[in-house]
């Protein structure tokens, strides 16, 4: 190949040495530039000068302004670099041979294997006739038959809220998880991952452009993106990095008082934290519920990482609310809670199957009916994903034929996730001017790039010149030197003048971590004044 | 059981004889009334008088106002009646023993069997280890391996637009379908059914409350619902019932001229028609493309029923546009077309698997990038649904081991659909004061309730008293007398002072059609003056 290659989607010219080249792309306002245009339409079809096709000025500005860093500019460049490597394996001119996707929690894209229990049942649901051809455990066959008898073909639309049997099973799981506190199947909605639930909730709660949502900072950018799409106001409350990313209820109360013109609708809580990996204590949760009770705002508890706990204990918000209601019913009777779960994360890691649910507590039935209508407009969530949700929350029990393998696979994945978390965490501890809290749960680390301006004049000056943040520069150079794709902290929110990055710890092996360490040393050597 | 039964969700008291009782529910503004409230939360938790939970007055009014008749009030009542029958099979007190869901095109909820080809491949994708245990045809195994090699685990997130191999395969299908006119995989988006594509398109195009969408009347109510959610303006163009529900381009031009204050964004075309079952001619399509070229509005071609054609020929809008571009490039170079397809309909009928795609032509790349961002916020459409889409548009070929069975199953389903369509159509021809166009495609009939006021004084008087439409009354009485659930035409739109209903022709057998005929005779006898 020639020494230059065009990245077709981003329009960049990548020379044999990429370093520095990605800056121009990052600082442009385009996400992607002109597509390849193929026959029979000549190129100017897309760019005629007369009655032009709609431009971004002509469309919904909320959709233009929404940002979603997890699949934003850096991951788009990473995708194109991957294509380049695949198309020119021998001579792509890049200083690495593969892209390491640490930008998104996508376990099975890396090397996590699906659980046999899930996939055996799902294969029967897809083609029931195999039941007599395959040597699956009896409990696999029994469960498949039970699901088929109840939901019929997974090719039929289900009830808009999800198949009744599956909602009943989820309600039993919640009741058991929450120490016997009742869950009503009627208040469970099966959703396409937890994202669809967030979308429904924020859509109904955004009554006008003064509707406010309290979100943790750093946050999972689905929240800011969806708030932007609904033309509502995100109000961030900072998590306390120096106190293991804990939640400060006083700051939340202060924000509520400081913004009398905002109609606060909901308080979003992500527990275990994404991107922080922290876990809330029972006291933290009580404080948050107290705020909801006092201000009449909805609690949205994003608990999709409840299975990924390495240190401490996950306590659901529903459980704490139920306990508080027993103690002081009058105080808590109006608390409205929506809690979310998903098949995408945890040891399941079945992101592509799009399973999830939300449970509503304390909502007015009229409001729940509007959610039902939104779910109906979307017809139903994918039925195989609904079934997977059931398999996840109602797994084999001791004594079942599938149990030993299920137990061994889940334990092994759990141990492996913890080992990977520790490995990357320890690597960050050893990197100069990086600080990192010990991960307690979820799939991510959110280390601080502790590059003080007095030590890193060159870096700050480069940032000013290129109109980029410090964390943008770090992530760009990490990608173009090592192929590791992670996300600048500014995509998640951070205290002003602090810089972080979010990375999953999912990629396997030591090699990528070693390569990161070497890059980091060079980066510090390149930019730190005391090194010169 | 007692002679009365409470329908818990709708709050209705159903006596042994239901007739007439559903009216009060239909005329209430509630969709559903208070839920069962279970311990530990006492009933007043939901209805406290102090700081109340959010009511529908406090939430997004667009979500409150959106209507979606396909799963609206009548289907909700039908669901509850089904529960009642299941819980009290011996003594439910209803004059029928099952609910016939003719309200929604859901083939596998009725008795349509999934195609073996699809389900065998999908079962391997779920659990690849079965490949050596099952006696599937070699081409099934080969396709599964090809998909697995390319997309990896279906439990991983794919590219936001869908797996590249699948987009390439869809582009080849379109190119072949459209007589060699090129389709670019880069412009294909895999979506969760076609509904998600409609949602993305209407969301980006709704730039403010003056954004207008031309939609056919009658229409599939997803369009009005989504337009309402986006606070945009639906402008209906009437299809010509007397001319087999054809499209009148002059009326569309007249509407464009009549509404100078509306910023028209798109012209929605449903072909084959839902709910009309009509098919557009090439000339019709040229006229519609001419309007799009002249006014610079986007064409949204909902072509999900393209496989369900019984009479005439389906011609895709993309094909006609490509042909026009060859003839007169300057005139058509700015036409923007989004065409939609789905795995839910046709002989596939895999609604619950949520497969679909949209192809964009002529869109500015910046606008396409915003669609890409929306798709990214939703991460990806379900990957098994993406694979199903590939299996649908790239089925076994003559000579492949699977081909004979595939051919025999698809032919049989197609013949069966046509036979059911004819059966119901002929039944309507024989019903007094019902008119119906012969179905050409899709899954529905939209017969006219030709009840002139001078003949049906009693009916019109009842309608005025109960604040219902004539078609509401017909559908309510049909449901409560026969268990057949179909939808009043007013949920789809109709010329003022005309009344229709939409029904699928999918339910099997003659029995339900006979029971409808008997009901109809009684209805006419009850309400028609000349019968008294």
C-alpha cells in the first residue's frame, strides 16, 4: 500500500506515522464526513448547490446537540483504524496490530463466553424441534418447555409490558432479593436493555424546557444525551472522588435550593457506579430517598451492575424504600421509584440480546399507563431478550442438572472480572501522575490524570492551541500509539480543571496493560517539564 | 363464580351479560384505572392526599396526548376478557370462549409457523455447540458459521448501524430487487422492527412545532403517535376508497399549498398499504417522487409488507427513484428517501424478534451522522434480529439443501394468507351495508361500515348519547358478543362522517368469520330502522 491511507468515513488522511493526525478530526465539528457515494448517483448528488438536501441546520437541534461519548469521535476513529488493519494486515502503517475496545462494556466482543444455561434454553426457544436431538440437561429442556407453553412462539409480539410469566418471575426475584419485600408483576416492564427504560422515563418526565434532572457527575452519558433529546435540563451533582466516589446528599439539597426556576423531576442514581465503580451504602441510599420524599421527585435507580460487585454489598433502592415505608409510612408514601436492570452486564454480558426491565413503585396509575402506551407504540421488547431476562434472574438451583456447570461458569467469570479489575487498577497505581480509586463494582475504572499545569506546560499549551481538553489529548495519543480505545472523562463529566478517562477493565491479558504503561511513560516524558 | 367480575386493570364490573357494559370504559378518559396494590404498601400509598405523586398533568403532555389505537382501549379490554376466560374457564359468564386478536398483525400469535430455515440458523447462533448434534441441512450450518465468523457472539453489541456483513447482504438484496440499481451498505441501518426507524426519522425531522408530516389517511397509527410525541403537525392526505385506496397526488399538492405556515418535512407513503391493503402503481410512485423533488421534502417509504402481495406487483420507491435519476438527474438529485423493511410481516411473521432496516438515499451526510448518533445512543438493535433480517433477504437458493422445505413452507404460508384474505373479503361482501375493497397486499382489510343515518337513527342516537363514534360502537359490540377484537377506523383516520374498521385476516378457520356474520346480522337488525 502507499504510505498514506484515507479513512473513508472520517475523511482523514492517515500517513504511515499517525501520531498527531487525529487532532484535526477531533477538533472539527463533524462527527463523520461525506460518505462514499456509489453509482448510479454521481458524487454531487449529495452536495448539489441548488435546492439542497436538508442540512443539520434544518433538523431537530436537540438531536444535533446530544452527545454520546461512548460511541463518539474516538471510538469512530478506532473503528476505522480497525478496518484499515483488517484490509491491510501486512502493511497498514500503524504502530499496533489491533484495536483494544476499552470504550464500552461489551464483554462478549472481548473473550467472555456466554453462559451455557442461557444459550441452551434460547436455542430451544428458537427451534423447539431440536429438543429431542440434543443432549441438554433436563432442567434446560423443562425451562424451555415452560417458557414456550406460556409465551408461545418467540416470533410473536408479546404483551407490551412483556410476557406475563416473565414479569411474574422477575417480581419473585425482586421479592427474594429484597428480603421478602413484595414486588408486583403489574409494575414490571420488560425493556430493550436498560437504555429503553431510561428513554421512556426521561421522555414522560420532560414536561417542558425547565424540567430538571439531577444526575451524578461523572455519569453514564446516556443520561445527558437523553436529557438533551428531550430539551430538558441536566443538573449534575458531583460524586466525591476523594471519598471513593461517594454521594453527597448535602450537595444535592444545595442544588435543589440554588435552582428555584428549574422544575426538578427526577434524581438519577447509578449504583454500582458507571463510570466510577463505586457502591452506595445503605446510609447513602436512605439520604437519597429522603430527598425524593421531601422534594417529591422521582428516583431513577440504574442498578444494571448489581451483579458486578467485588467489594462491599449491593443493596437495592427498592429494598431500602420498602424498609423505610414500614418504619415511617407517612414520610415515604409518595416516593416514586423506577429501578432498572439488564441482561447486558454482570456475568451475563449479553449486550446484543437487548434484555432488561424496569420496576415502578409509587407511580400514579395514570402515569404508569402513559408508560404502557409508550411501550405499546414500540409494540414489545424483543421476546428472546425477555426470555433471557427470566433465565438470568431465575437460574438453575442446587440439585438441578445444570447447576454445577452454571455455578462453575459464573464463578469463573466473576473471579476473572475481579482479577482484570485488580490488574488494571494496580497498573494505574504504578503510573506516574495517575490516581485511581479501587474498583468495588461494575466494569470500569475512572482514573484521574493528575497532570498539574505547573508540571505539564507543554501539554496545557497544546490543549489550548488545539482547543482540546487534557483528557482528549491523552486518549487520542493512547489510541494512535497503542490501539487502546478509551473515553476522555469530559464525555462523562468531571469537576472543572480535573481530567480523567473511562476505561473498561474487560480486555483480556497483560499485553495491553503493559503497552499502556509504556505509552504512559513516554507521554509523561514528552510533556512533563521536570522530565526535560 | 359470582355473576359479576371486576376487570382489575380497567376497573369495570362485568356482569354475566356484558353487552353494553364496555361503553362506560370507552368513554372515560382513563386508559387504565388504579392497579392492584399489594403489600407492604397500603392502598392509599398510591392515592395519598398530601404531596401527591406526579399526575398526568405534571408530565410531558405530548406523551399523554399520543394515541395508538392498535393497542388502545379495545385491545386492553380484550386482554382482560382473555384473562377472565383463562381464570374461569367453566363459568366466566361471557358469550364466547376465546378472544380472536384481529387487532394486530401478529401471525405467530395465531397459528402461523416460523420458517424452519430461520429458526435452525438462529438456534445455532444461540448455542453454536449444537452444530454437531443436530441433523440440520449443510447450508443451514454453513450460513450459521459464516454469520458467527463475521459477527462473533450475538451477545455482543454490534456496530451501531448493524453488523457490516449483514448490511452488505441487505445492500445486495436491494440491488438485486431493484433491477441492479446500486445500494450502499454504508447507508443501511439495522433497526428494531421498522418502528424504531420511524421513531428516529420523525425525531430528527421535527425541528419545531410547525414541522409537518404528510401522512396517508387511513394510516398506521404509529405515525400519528410518533408525530404527537415530537410535537409536530400531522397533515393527512386522503386515500381514494372508491379507487381501491389509491393516492391522489393533486390532493397532496393542494395540502402543501394550503398550509404555507407549516414547514413540511416528509411525505409518508405506506406501500403495500396498512390498513388499506392497496398497492401503488409505478405512476403513483413517480407522482410522489415528483412532489418530493419539487418541495424538497423527505420521502419515508414504509415498505414492510413488500412480500405480502396477492394482486399486482410491488415496486420499490428506491427503484423508481434510481430509474428517474438516470433519466433526469438534475430534477431528482435532491430527493431524500428513507425506505423501511422488517422481519415482522410477510411470510416471515417474526414480530417478536424485532428485526428491521432502513436504507437512506440522498441524505446529507451530516444528517445521516445524526441518525447514526441516535442509533448509537440506543447502542444497537438486537443482534439475533439483525441475523434474522439477513436470513430473510438472503434465503436458500435452488440447489441448496434447505431450498425445497423453504420453498414449500413459504409458498404454503403465502397461499394460506391469500386464502384467508379472500375468505374474510367474501364474508364482508355478503354483509349488509358493509363495503370492502379487494385486498392486494399486506395483512389487513379496512371495510366501510356503510350505515347511513337515515337508516340507522338508533345507532346514531346511541353514538351521540355515549359520545362515541359509529365505528367504536360496532367494534365494542363485536368484541362483547363474539370475542373478536378489531379496531375502529377512527384510530387510523377516515373521511369525516365515514366509518370503518381495521381487521387482520390472519385468524385461522371459518368459525370466527361465521360468528362475525351472525353478529353483523343481529347488529343490523338491532339498529336499522327498515328492520323494525
